[in-house]
C-alpha cells in the first residue's frame, strides 16, 4: 500500500526524474549545460505563472478557459501602454513598470468579471470562461487591428532576455549566462502561492470551498468572496504573464499570443496531481507539470523527433496522470 | 488496483523510452559522413524552424524543407515547426543549446521573432531568413518572394482577361506585410482600369473554410461577379466550393496564387474556373537550406564576400501553355 501511494503522490515528480535521468544518460553534457537547464525553467514561465493561478481556481472547484485570450488582451495593453508612455517622454524603465502594473490591473479586472458571473450569476465556470475565451481574444484583435503590435521601446526586449548572471558560468563567447527574470518571477510566484495555499487561512478556505461548498458555507466561509478572489488572483497573474510574453517577443501578435495557454496550464495542473473535482491540489505539483511539459518539448528538439509527435506524447502523459488520480479517488 | 498503478508507472517510463528510441533510429540513419564536413571532424548542425502546417502552403514548406535537407546529408539537420510565436522562440533556444551552426527561419510572425533572432545572430549563429522577414536586419541572408510582383502580375492578367471591364471580388489573407504588399499592388493595377469595379473586398485568412464563408456572403450581396481575385490557392478552393453551393459557378473565374498542384493541374486541363495561377513557391525554403549549407561549407567570412544579403524570388504567371513546368505531382502542395 505504501509503495502505491508513492506513485500516486509523487507520480509526476518520478516521471520528471525519470526523464531527467534518461536525458543525462543519453545526452550528457549537452543536456546538463547551464543554458539548457535555464531554458527549461524559463521557456514556459508565462504558462507556469498562469498555471499556478489556475491551480488555485481548480482547487476552489472552478476552471478558467479564458486565460490564453486574456494573455493576448493584457499583452496588447502592455505594448500599447509602453509605447504611449515612452513617447510622452517618460523614462523607458518607468514606462515598462507602469505598463506592467496596467496589464496586471486589466487582468485582475477581467478575472474579477469571470469570478463575479461564476460566483453570483451561478453560471458554470466552464461556460462563463468560454465566453471570455472568445471575448478577450476579440478585444485583443481590435486593439491590434488583427495583426501584431510592436514595442517601440527597446529596453522591454532587454527585460525579456535579461536576468541575473549565474555565478562562475560563462557562455561560448565568454559572456555571463543570465538566469532570466521570467524564471525568477515564475519561481517567486509559485513559492508565494504555495505559502498562501498551505500556510494561510485564505488557503484553507480555498480548499474548503472546493471540497464541499455547502459545508464551507455552514462553517461561515463566504464562498462567493473566495471564488471571486481566486479568479481575480488568476487574472492578475495572467496580466503578469502577458508582460513576460510581451517582453520576450518585444511585441504581441494579437491573433496568436497565448494560443492554447489555457490547455497547457490546465494540463500542467492535472499532471501535477490537482484534482479537477476541486478540494485537493498542490502548487509544487503544477510546477513539476510545467517543467515536465517543457522537458518534453526540449527532448523533441534534442532527439530530432518530428514535432508532429509532440501532441501525442503530451496527450499520453496527461492521460496517464489523470488515470493515476482516478485510482487514488477509488481508494478513498 | 496496485497492479493497475504499477502498469501506469511503467507506461510513463515507456513514453520516455520511446522518445529515446526514436533518437537511436535517426542517428543510425544519418551516420554517413559527407565530404564537406568541418575541419574539426564534427558534422555541421543546422536548425530549420517553420510555422506548423496550418494550410497547404505551409505544408509545402515542410515538404521542401525535408526534401532540400536530404540533399545535403553531410549536415545534421533538425527540422521543427511551431504552433505559435512563443513556441517557435522556445524551439530556437533549444536549437541553440544543441549547438547549431546555422538556422533557417520562416518566422511565424515578424515582430515577435526579431528579438530572439537578434540574440542568436549576436551569438555567432548564421541566420537565413525566408519569406516572412524580421523587423531589424539581423539575418545574414534574407530570401523572399516578390509579393508586389504577385499582386501586380495577377491583377494585370485579370484586367486583360476581362478586357478592362467587369465586377470583381477580392479575398485577402492574414494581415501582415505579405498580404498588404499583394493587395496594394493589385489594387494599384485595378485603379488604372476604370471599367473594373471592385464590388467586394474581405478576408479569407489564407484558409479554405474561411474563404468559403466570405465568398458565400459576397455572393448573397452581389448578384453579379465576373472574377474573384483570391490571392491564394487554398482560398481559391474555398471560393470554388461557395460558387458551386450557390450554383454560380458559370461565367465566373478564380485567380488564386501559390502554385498548389491541384490548381496547376486544373489550369493545365483548361478548366474554365481556373484559367491561370500565379507562383509563390514554398520551395523557396529549399533555397534557404542551400544557402545555409553553402555558407557553412565556404566558411562564414568567405561567404560574406559574395553571398547577397537580400534575395527576391520572381513570381510567374502559370497558364495552360507553361503549366507543366510548374506541376510537381510528388509534392504535397
């Protein structure tokens, strides 16, 4: 029994470790070079930040399908704001900071809207956020006139590929290897959310609302407020993620930015062992889920596999993760 | 139940092993070292990064990228396609850590891919850019089709065939420089013919289904349309479906573009719906592949002395007379 629990509890982590060992064994130094490991943490940092927020929403018994479109909408706002502020004579860094705050605010408002309709309108979260998926993308397209919006402020790009120098490591040209800001932000957000979920009263409320809303209500928890809060937090995190995306690309393609992010984020949450039924979940599992998906993409390139296989491999990993979870439920 | 879970664990492990197995296969296949290998004895490694095949033309790009790289077996080619810009950027980063010497890039979108291309170029990687350009001159070689000629030549053909008189509909692609160049050049030509009237102008997003819907709406709004300037062969097929569904496929004709084999065949067979087509060969990626191989073989510094920075590929009109020169039944496009 103990052995089986190890697999159900740490399945995703074991899979990640297994793939890691396989990569080290077959690719050795190429895989272990610092740049590659750095890329693994930073490449899907935007999806990671969103997935952390998604974990909270799913634990509270909800879901949000609108996050990809919301990323495009907030990203469009970031670039437009940064251009506008910088052209009005403001310093580039101040302009970037203010634009980031603006995007996070817009994201939070969009999330609040989702949460409001879910909590008070009593409409299924799936349907509400399906509306958001269509609506937010449309707003993004209107802002970008259907095309891409380019930043005129080059320090934004420096932020996208900037970070802290990793000590004692030099790249091929002898320059420092940077640990990107995006990865630092991803890790920071995950730690913060993990603390909030496991160590605060609000965290316990989220779990309680997801596990049994009626019981939560009877124990004097305002379930509407909790629901509103998790969607708003997710919205703000989407705004933050859109800053990372916009900086990485120095622009936002309003038709393509954030495409399928909702699926990637939900996949990471599910792989990480959070139950889609709510009431049970963990942030570290989601982080492992994000890393697992990134590692799979990384391996597709490294092993010269036709990229068309990527979807199938991802699909298998997701299915296996869910099947393991189902097994756990039946035991309880 | 325990047994079931153990099986799942094993399945997860197998997924990993399958990935590695695929690698073993490709390594064995590509182990024959060619003559032009670099002096260190290591093979050159080149990445090809293209958008995922979301319509016929991009599928053609994939086909020709495969084909051209196979003609250079002395180089280790890694082909990857991207479903959106972020995906493509990550792919390029992965190629960099793989230690590629050069990259052939057809950008999903121009703006988003420019920062990463700049970073790779600064790191000393040879960048060959095909079709969709970057917003800064960061490519060592930029190869593109002449989209203004595409618009001009197709519009001139249409105006002449209509004897300078008639009602036409325009179906546009995805908004980007490629579409703008084509449409503006075509409209400039039509302007010179006062008898030609553009009765409808809307987007088909280079997509068969969307073009079908757009055309269906145009047909309802316009009782008479003499010709459709569809600017892409996928869209031309969508237009055809709409015309047939509305029973309006007589006394009208379509001009697509791209040189899809199905359309070229119809031109060759003198189908009245498709009197001509205009080339925009996805095989241009193959030229990019050759350029990358050539630069690496010659050495970057030597190649710089004679390789052009910008190559513009001419666009040709396909008519029943010359269609057989443009018909490649083995290609998927």
